[in-house]
């Protein structure tokens, strides 16, 4: 489980807590050690799963944050590797909700002094929604070092599957060039979505003969990655690899990603307990990088370890079978 891996990576001990379920669907959680005067870090996965929805998980975390503050914690930091509702950060149709801001208000009301998340959907929206401190952790350097470790004779290219992810992909390209010491190409694909229908065909960039790495913050149904991979193949890519931090797979995702001759590999992280990962791992093409070293480094930095930010994040490849258990 992610919490145990974070504790091991950071050299911490996990504080015990109690959870109880009541008739009618109500719930109680409390720390089993004193938090009075302490700097408390609450790590909880907020992705929906087979047992609890994203709403259930969010409410449980909010109650636990409030409980820690109620019992005298000096500071409480919420660590949500995957932050739900971050995709709805603006109004695109009349009377649309701005759900990411409402979630921010809930964290603030519960007493969170800081909220930390991993590769959020829109960074500016995340930072602007909160009045408490926000911390954004990025797997960019870990992805770059992983690409360098797997480099082939083909020239490299980083591709964004839509215009909204261009900045994220550009930053990975810059980091990769710095880490690998070689130039990398860049490309992106037009994408528009309305009422669940995706359109847009314009492509910009040069991927011909290159090892192309398509970067997105998450994979849900898989349609966005598959669409980008097909375009890269049509444009002459020699290899096509998918990279995403959050594996929010649906029941159909693995089947889409497994299309013959499309993707050479799919690399995700253990940020969102991928309980739907196929055991066979898409014929061995599915790879899971550990987010624990980055999260542990962030906690240590927040707790006053000034030297920790100088340490490069570890590239930790996890067995797919070890990542199918529920998140913390």
C-alpha cells in the first residue's frame, strides 16, 4: 500500500488509527496516538474504487483532518496523490459548477493548513482555488530518468495528446534534455470535447522515426491516449510509449490500450490504487513507477529537512501485482 511505501522511503513510522463503520453507512475514524502540538500529515487516496466512491473517500479524509485539528494538532497537511474533481476547474457551459473550487473550500473548512497533490490536472487552477497553502508534486523528473534508462537508438520526442497538456509535456521535454543530455522533439494533437464527444484532427510536430513518449496526467477510459498513439503511428513514429501519473482505469481501458501494434509500453504510477490493472499487465507492457520516494521527500522537506530537495528522486519500478491492493 502506498502509505507503507511512503513511510519506508522517508524513514517514518505510520501512526495507528481506528476506523469504525456504523449501521446506516456512517463512519468514524480517530488517531490512536496523541496529535497535540504535532505536525500531522494525512495521506489518503481519493480515487473511486470498488468499495468506496471518490465522494466517500473525500468525506472520510475531511472528517479525519478535522478530528486532528479538534484534538490539538499544530499543523495538518492533507496529501492527496490524486485530487478528485480537479478536471472541473472552469465553466464551459451555462450554469456549470466549478467543482475544484468547492473541494478547496471543503478542505479549508475542515482545517487543512496545506494541501499537497501529485500532477494535478490544471496547476494554475489548483493554486488559485485554495486560500491555504498548496504544494504540487510532479513525477516529471522521475519520468525523465525512466525514459533515459530505457533509451534506444531512435531520437526522442515528447508528445501531448491535447493542447491543454502542452505545458506539462514541454516541461518534461526540457527535463529530459537536461537529464539525458540529448535533444528531444515535441508534438501535440488538437482535441476538443463536448458532451462526451471528442473531435479535432490537427497535429503539430515531428515524430517520424522517433521514440515518442505521450504524456498525460491521467488515463481513465484510454481513448485520449489511444487517439494520440494512432496519430503518432500515422505520422511515422518508430516507437510509441504512454506515460501518465494517475491510472484511473475503467473496465474497458486495458482492452483499448492492448490494441496490437499501437503502444510499446504504458507507464503509470501507484498514485491511485489501480485495482483494475490486468494481472498480465497488457502482455508485460504495463509498467508502474513508485510515487512514494517523491511523496516522502516532500514530507521531509515540509518538516524542515533543507537538504532533501537536493536529492534526485528515485526511479522505483514496482511489480504490477503489488499495486492492485487498495490505497491508503
